């Protein structure tokens, strides 16, 4: 038994025993139960550039530990015009994802198992084990001994090749799938993983194999950025059928990313009730509570008894997004209270819901920003929040899983702002213009530091040793300033601060910095004094370090506090500017 990654980079020898190059890749017949070897891709470096050539497997004379010997000369090999290498193991299969038919999940091809027949090789299976990764790193033996030492066994997992069915071979780009009967048994998340790997025509063919319910469930699991692309490739009738089955909030999100005329045509084909709900959701901005909510919630009149509520749940639970809470409304659908399932099940059957419901309901407005919703859900540890309009009419709910997506999106957005970037498909010129201001600010700050140092040129020249400690002072001061800024930002969170709170926060952080600066100043003084053998020099460095740290920290503390007192968020440009002020102060 051989493995493809063990053959990769093996030497290729010609008929005269000369080294021709190394095995770069290997091709097999794209058909057959266990595909036969068809070609070799040989590589070599010449004049600093890698060259490759494909040769037929028929040229292979022998396979051995010293290398793969061909029955042609080196000159004949590099003049080969072979143009049909077949299915390439390295390019088309290795590290690609494939469906594990036994475990019904998507796994990665970590290696390829080959069986040797004389001078031919057959592809017999794919290795999906962690052991294959260790083999590729050359750690198999050492790891196996370690596992055996603790009483374990190095597990090897392979899928026989005849369980794998190629979907389509376009050029050299192979996508893999399972057969139709096996596909319907997979979890929608696994089907979504397969859909994301396919080209638009292949996606449509794959969805044609699924019933509407399975296709809709799978589409819900596809990455949000690709859902609209999938729907756009379907016929309008099929698209409307799938969107009707999906939760209304997800359907609205997908339609909002389609061209307006296409979305309108799909809505016109839908049922009147479904289209009406989705149109209402499309009327809200995507980053608001209204844009994030789902209208599929459970609400009962305040006159219902506990027993009636339970019967209502039994009849309507399948259509609800979640069963965490039961909301109580009046005759005009105004939100009056909320009941947890625990309270409902432990209350006497004849007791009216208005008698044991919670009246102090925490809710959000349809126009509230999604960040506010996420913060409230985190603060109160709710699994869902009701969304109301100006008249306190309940319009929908937002669930915790929706907020997880929001938190992730906001984190990515914040990181992009911190880097002065926009994480979207933009032109190089736009990207350049976006980053240029931050680079210019950095350049100006560096010039400012240079001007300050030039003012002390004579002093620096008379005592060169001072220059040795400048990087230390600048780096430590900047680090202290950034840390102080981060601590203050964490303390203030999303609060609006009065001047008294600003001063208290500043003094709290400054006390810590002063103590830390004293310790670092003493350490710096001792190190510098021993370095130069002069007490006065060490004292100067210690004092400089102490003052620099305090000044830098003051900059880091003051800028976010002033920004928040003015009712503004601290953005990337301000943070970059404050960092430069820290360096200049130091």
C-alpha cells in the first residue's frame, strides 16, 4: 500500500539513471471503480524558475525507494507533448472536501491511498484521518509511539474510492458529491457545504435532486453572502417555492440582495400571506431590530388560562421560530407581558395567564440599531427579545442565534475600521485611498518625533549612550499608553459619561500607571546605571522613563474619555492619532 504524499517529491530517473526532476503530481483515469494511473507530472528548477512536464504512465519502468525510473532519456522526457494527464491527485483531490458517506458529514481529503500492480498504481481510497496529516509532516512514527505509550491507538480512517462519485470535471477543476439516494440522507448543513463548493450550473443541478423542503433547509445553512447567488441562479418559480418554506426573515435578507425587479417578480409568484410578511420585513433597514426580527412568534390573549395556553402551544409550536417565551397581548395586539415555559407548566390549569405573567417586559423598538439589541440581550441573558413599534404593538422577535451573527459581523466591521480597511470587494485604487490617510498620519508623527530629537542633537552627540535607550523608552511608553486606552474603553463601554465620572475613571487608571511607572523607572535607572557605570546617567534614564510613561498614559486615557463625553465613538483615525501623540509625548 502506498500513499500519494509519500510519492510526491520523489526523484524521477531516466533510462540512463540520470535525475530528471521530482514527481510533482500524478494523474489517474477519471472513470472506473478504482482508477488506474495515467500520467506523471514532473517538475524541476531551471534558472530560478520551476518547469513542469506531463508524461504518460506507460513510460514508467520501475517504482523503488531510490526513485521512479522511466524508460526514456532525459531529453525525450522534457520534449514530451502529452496533453491528457487525467484526474490529478494533487491538484484536484488532495486537501479538497468530500462527503463521508458513512458518517454523513463533510471531511477533508488528507491523503490518497494507492495500490501497486506491477508498475501501475490504482487509486483505492481517500484518507481522511489526522494520522495522514502527521504523515505529511513526517511525524507519524513519533506520534504513534506517544499514543501507544498512553494506551491509545493511532486511528486510520479511509473511504473507499468506489463510494465517491465525481459530479463534473471542468478542465482540471473537480467537484465531488454523493449519489442522489445518499444525498437526501445528509444533514442540511453538509449539503450546504457541498453547494458552496459548486459552480452556479452545478448548484442548480444539485438542488434539482432535492425536494423543496430539504433544498430550503440546506439553503438556510449556506453562507449569507452566497445565498442570493444561489437563488439568482434558479428559476423564479423554484426560487419562490424555496423562499416560502424558509423563515420569513431569512427570505427577506436574501431578496434584499437581489436586483429589485427580480425580487419583485419572485414576490409576485409567492402566496399573498407570505409575500405580505416578507414585504413588511423588507421595509426595515437591515441593521435594525426590524430588519433582524422574525414574525414567527407565539402570542396569546391575556384572557387565556394556563391550560388554553398549553393547547395553543401544542397546535402552533411547529410554525414558531422559538419556544423560549410566550408573549401576552391585548385585543389590539399590544404587548402586555411575557410567560416562560416553566411558569406556564407550573401554574394551575385554570389560572389566567394575566395573573402570573411578567408585566415588566424588556423589548426593543423596530428602529433600534442591532448593536443595541445585542447589548440588551447580553445584559439580561435573554434567549429572545420582542420587537415593538411606536404603539407597543408586537411585530416580531429576535433570537439569540441572530444576535450571534450580529456580534460576529460587528466584530469584523470593528477590526476593518481598526485597520483602516473595508472588508469588501473594492478596487485597488479605492483601497489605496482608504489606507492613505492612516499612513500619512504615521509619517507626520514620525517627522514630529524626528524634529523633537533634532532639537537635542548636541546633547545626544555628547552622550551617545542616550541613543541606546531611546527605543526602550518609546516602545514601553507607547505600550503603556495603548494599554491605558484599552482599559478605559473597556470601562466606559457604551455609556454616556458625566464629567465627574470622566475624572474618576481617569484618576483610577492614572494611579495604576504611576505605580507601574515608578517600578519601571527604578528598573530602568538600575540597568542604565550599571550599563554606563554612572549613577547620574542611570537616574536620568529612570526619570525619563517615568515621565514618558505617565505622559503617554495621560494621552491614552484622555482621548477616549473626551470622545465619549462629546458623545462620539473612538474610530481608527483617532486611535492612530492618539498612538502618535503617545510617541511624541514620550
